[in-house]
């Protein structure tokens, strides 16, 4: 199998797994804070075991500054998960996932505010198109609050993910597996004050879903992504990334019978197209990689795009 073909298979599988994330969250039966805590716990075990087996801890490349940036990114990524999982409860997996994919626009705005990066007229146009799509997808009517609440949670998650990306892209020379490991380890003490372990005492089979979130969606999924990113060009990564919302919407319909209305459906391609255009216009032509969130690095498996958004 050719290198790029193998990368395509790996990334497609990773995005399909990412699209099932919402089902694991909902079926666990646990509140969002507890779901994220145990995702961090089991995910740290999976990523730690993989990194140890591959010898990644030798010559890890961390300095005090890089470790601090990774931990700060972890703060943002962990609360991003909390808000995303809250959005699943308040609205639907489909709507939350589509709105969550407005992340690239917030990253553009962060660059403009903190790095004084110029926003071109083209990007402004795509931002306007995405906003129009967001209005259509939200399906909010006067007097309704449920959809608006879910929309707010998903947007908050997108902002936090953009912040995590913004911070983590400043880390170079460290494998993304190790950065992701630091991020989930940061989540453990961070979430302790919020977690109610009494709420998960009677989960029963729900524990299997939580273990799956850690091992499958935080261990296996990221390993597949990082392996694929080293083999694929930016454009292909950006296109394949949208397998994630497509699968999420299909799974939400198949498992829970949730589907978006006609007007909402009109907004989906607007957000997808605008997100794809903004992502590609901000990407270097080199091969790239996204961590949990994206990471810049010089290692073969740790290059760096702003192309993939996995929950």
C-alpha cells in the first residue's frame, strides 16, 4: 500500500471514530464533567502506554516553557470537551458538531487580535458566509431557548478549541502524542473540584462507554491521526476532516432518530465550505499535523495543520 493511500485510510478511520464520539458520551449516562474526567484518565493511560512502548519519552524535547504551554492548552482543550458534551445534551449531536466546526474562524480572529495578522477580504467573505450558515443551522425561532442554549455551548467549545490550538501551535520539537498526554493529565487535577463521583457509582455498562472514550477516542484515534498527518498533504487532510461531521450526523440519525430540518440543512454546506476555504488559505503547502489540538513540530509524525478538528 502506498504511503499516501495508507495515510488516507488511517485518517478516514480516525474521522469515522471521531464521528461516533457523541454516542459514547450519551450512552455512558454520566454528566459532562465526569465524562471528561474519565476520558482524561483512560486516555492518559492509553497515550502513556503507547508513548512508552514507542520510546517517545527518550529525548522528549520538553522545556519548562513548552511544558507550560502544553498544560495551558490542556486547560482549554479539557473545558472545550465539557462544553461540547453539554451541547450534545442541550441540543443534538448533529447540531453541536456542525456548529463546533466554526473553530477555524475563531482561530483567524485570535490571530488578528494577538498577532496583528491581517484578515483578507476573502476571509471576511468566508466568515460572513459561515455566519449566515450558522444562523440557518441554529434553527432558532423567536421565543425558543433550547436550541439557543445548545448553540451557545457548541460555540463556547469552538472558541476554547481555537484557544488551545493557538497556544499549542507555539510548541515545536515535541511529538504530538506527548503534548496530548500532558493535556489529558492536566485535566485530572483541573476537573477534580467539579467532578461528582457519586454520580457515576451506578453507571453499570456505562463504564464500558467511558473506557471506550479514553482508549478508542483519545488513544487509538489520535495515534491514527498522527500517523496519517505525516503521510498526507494539507488539502487532503482538510477534505477528509469533514468525514467527522458527516459520520456524526449519520450516527445521530441512525441511533437517536435526530435529523436537522430543511432550513438547517441549507446552512451545513455554507459552514463546511467556508471552514474548508479558511483552513486551506491559512495552511502552508508542507505536510501537516494536528494534535489534540494541533501541534507544530519538526518530527516526522508531528508536523502541524489547522485542518482537522476531532472532538
